[in-house]
């Protein structure tokens, strides 16, 4: 007998042996329930074909042809992805809105004898939970920002904080982007909905009674928007400031952005997108440095003329509390380790005494 699940919360999803998304690969790639596997009953092309018949010819014909295709695809899944499942297998199945696609597969799997459940409302039930949590809930509690100018190793130190047991949200990791004009990675950014699913999954693993450290970002990471529940918390959160000498930051940027430096065509494309207010001569000088392989000089010039002025303007307007300042003499691995220790101590102190008074480390 097929059971129905009405909520897509982590606790309700956890007992299932597998969460099966039967939507097309394109729908799955846009977003899906965390941990789901894609066993489509209609491919992208088949879904388009059936949809066209449904609109242009008749519902009956579309359903007949769709049923035949679904039966063949489910048979393939039974002979491949599901071939090793025991009689105790208990999957949860969902499609777009809990309709014909999930129902068709659930019926076949139920007849085999597996303990099948379907998600009422399908993916849309899950998506409503994401929207409510990230767009309608109160700002996330107890956020602390890790702030500092470009090249001060904020992302690296954030990772070291996680190794020390601090709660962190790595927005750049979730968004597959390093957060600046040069920050695009080789892999494309996920769709906005997928980013939000990743973010909610990360937030639901946190203890809201403990501080969570987030790298100071704008409201966008690459092309993706930080949802309001977190962004509103970030706009009011206290900060810990990192600083390091400009020349050391430039050298660190060469290390962190080695993939960009090693791809002249990609680097030229990024430099071409720099804001026009820098002027033709300045932008031409940056392109000349890149073309001649003078990457350290390029990094220093970009920090001096592009990144630091923008950061200084933003800092002057920033009225958020400063919990502490951590200055790094250089950005070697030992220095980053020591900085992570000092930041961790500041976070721990703030958590234990609930204070927001400034402190210099």
C-alpha cells in the first residue's frame, strides 16, 4: 500500500532508504530535495514531446503515449539503479506536484512489494518550505561576520574556524563563486533555487543558540542573491576585522586565483569587465601587465586602485559593532593558523559573555 508524506522536513525525510526524484534531468538540475537521486520517468525530450501532444492534439493521446514511455523508463530503472534493492526497500518518490509521474512509478514499485511513499504536492511542497525558511522567517540569530579587505584570506580562515569547531556558513562554497569580479570558478554557479537548497541544508545543521560565522559579502555572491533571512541578519551582525599588508595580500591573491592567472583568455575577459570609471589609461595599463606576465604588479595595482577604495567607502558607512581586529603580518600558513586561533577566541568570548564591546587582538 502506497503511503503519503505531507511534509518535506529533514526529520520526515530521514527514515527513507532513498528519495527518488522522477522529474526530468533538467528539472532535477534546477533544484531538488537534498539527497535525492534522479530516476526520470520522462527525459527532457520525452517530456517536451508529451507536453506538445497534450496541448496541440489531445490529453488522451498524450497520456497514452506518456504511459508507454514511462513504463519503458521505469523498467530500465528496475534493471539498473534499483536492481540490487532488497524486499525491505522503502523509497520516497516525488515529481513536480505529486501527480501522474510519481504516481505511475509508485504504483509499479508498490506492486513489486516495496514499502513505497509519495510526497504529496511533490517538489512544490519542498520548495514552499525553503521559501518560508529563507524569505519569510525572522533573521537568523547570532551571526558574526568575518570582514576585511580583498586578499586577507577570509575564506581560508573561515575553513580553519570550522576545523576548530566553530559554526560557519561558507556562502562562497555554496554558491561556487569567490565573491569578486575575479571570483568565478571553472564550474558554473548553481541555479538560485539550488543555492537556496544548499544554504537551507547548511543552516538546518546549525545550533541557533551558538554563533555562526559568515564571511562578509554583498547581497549577491556572483550572480546569486543571499536570501533575506540570512542577509538581514548579516546587515546587523557584529564583525571581526582581518588585516594584512597590501603586498602580502597581492601575493596571496596570486596563490588563491592561480586558475585565473593561468588562463590568459579568461583573465583578459575579466579585465575587460572592470568598471569604466577607472578610465581607459588605467584599464589599458592593467591589460598590459597581464599580457607581460607581471601578475604580482597587476594584483597590487588592482588592490590599490580598485578593491581597497571600494572597501574603504563601504567601511566608512558601516556602523556594525566590531568585536575585534586581527592583524596578520603575512599570509603564510602559520600566520593564518594563528589568526584562526585568535578569531576563534574572540567568537568564544563573545558567546560566553554575550558582549559586543570592541576588543583588539
